[in-house]
């Protein structure tokens, strides 16, 4: 029997007289620099950690790292424990990895980020072995990437054998859609659920906690837009900015088609970071390179300075099962920095933006072109909306906003103390 599966006495919990700081283990599916580590403190696990720390709780991040070439993410403000795991680990490799990881997870509360075997599955196993309460955060509909509810695995003998035993057999990866599908049936095993969009809330239930922005870091008063434009080589253009990794469903192509239609030599789309997944950047450059400026991936503390250089932030999501479940972080980048925002009517975007930005239909380059032209001709009015967007972000979409809701989510767990 593997050491971490050795039976032990039940986890001891005793009532406590007051709300005390908790030790919370955030369990993340991929902490490598090609996973959650790519954007550092800018994405959901780190935002939750910031909000929990603001409440005075002790937070540690635990997870796997599938990237064999680059080191796992490190963070000066957080304790991060990452165990390397081969991408196609198989049963043996997965057990060996868990044998290293599970004994280290020591929180009073387990908080799994993403409905994946490599996060929620690990947290469930720890819950079963230790008796510790478990919160599940769902920030994506994972099955949407594979066709949603219509996806089926073909259980044919030869294919099954190959998928399990070949060196790169797909069933050797812990987050294969077959396992994702099975895991959806275990959502009810969590003691609480948090989500960040209405779509996910309708599907899985749970408490709505939006992605908050550090509005002290993202403060336009601390940055000079002209200096930022000069620093990043943008001073000769009107800049539309997409501060994220482009993917087909994110609608960047629609913006580029709109720029072709406008055919204004003073316009450029600046993409920050590029795609870490495939050759999609190359495709964009081949087809629309004259309208593109590619800026390198930058740590979160430099993003406000980069966003300051934009004239308009664009969030042109197309309508898919995946985008309906997403909360675009670049939306609050622009809101916090008081920028005019042009976005599409997809998912929660209209609700998040309210009347503090500009909305068009998804997959509509003509509407995008018309609205870009209008905003550039009415920049004073658009900048007023940008200031209203920052006020809205400060009120409803900040780290403080997240912390207030998390305090309520955690209140039932304050009566217990881990004394095992």
C-alpha cells in the first residue's frame, strides 16, 4: 500500500469560539509556466489566494506541473508546492505523483480550483482520507472544449488498450474528457461551490464570486499613457489592445477584419503575450500582420503600464459553449485602468460592463468597425465611460469584492479547527 493511502484516524475537528484565521490549501490543476503559472498573479487561483489573504487566512498553493522544460511558478507572496508530473503519466505515474503531493496538503480547508481530476479529483481523495471539508471553484465548463454533453468515448477494445498502454495514450492523461465527464457527477461531494459566471452557476449551482482586480495596482493615476506608448513603441498609432492570449473563440480575427475594412494607417491592434498553445499567432501574422503589434508576455505588475498605452481595450468574444462559461480577465484590466472598452454581447460581459462600455454582436466585424470609428471620433465621451467603468470595477469587481463574498462562504467552516 502506498504511504499516503495508509489508514489513519479521522481528521479531528473541534468547535472554536470565534472566527479565526484558517489554513487553506488551494489545489490547482497545472502550476507550471504553461498552465496557471503563465499569467502569474493575474488568473483565478491567485486572485482567490489574494482575497483569502486579505481576510487574514494562511494560503498555500498545491498542484501538478506538466511542463518539463520550465520551472514551476514561484510567488513571493504565496507558498507554492508543485510536483512535476509527465503529461501522459498513466496510472503508475499518477500514483507516484500523488504519493509526493497528498502528504503535503495540510490545510484546514481544501479549496480545489477547476472541475478537473488534477485538482478536484486530488482534493476529493484528500477529503476522503482526511475528513477535511472541501470547497470547489468552477471557473470553466471543461467539457465545452470537447463538445459538451454530446461528447462520448468509444469503448472499443483495441482503441481502449492503445489509449491506456501506448506511450502517449490519451487515457494516460489525468484530465482526459472521459475523466472530466465522470467527475462532473461528483460535484455534490464538495461541501461548498463557488463560480464566476451565471452560466456555470445555472449548470452546477454555487455562490457567484466574480474575478476581482487589484485596483490599487491597476490605478490609471499611477501611469503616464504617453510614456507607456513610447516605451512599448506604440506612439505613432491609435491602439486597440487585446491584453491576453488570442484563440479563435476570442474573436481577435473579427477585430482584424474590422481594421481591414476601416483601412486606416493610424490604427493597430496590440496583442499582449500571444498564444502559448499552438501556431495561432503565426496565422494571425500571415493574414493580418500589417495591422498587428505583438507585445511580449509580461508579469502582472507590468500589465497596468502596458494597458495604459491603449486607446481602446477590445474583448471581442465569439459565442461558444466555452465563452459562455468564461469571465474575461482582460475586461476588468480595461475597466480598472479607466479605458474605453469595446466588447461583444456574450455570456456575462454585458452584466459585468453594464453601461460603462460599448457592446456589439459577436462575430460581427462590420459592427466592430463602425463602433471603433465612432469611439475614436468621440474619445472624450468614451474616456468618461472609461472612468465610470473603473468606478464600477472598484465597487463590484475588485479583490475586496471577492473577499467579502468569500467571508460568507467560509463562515460555516470557522467553527472548526484542525487539531490532527
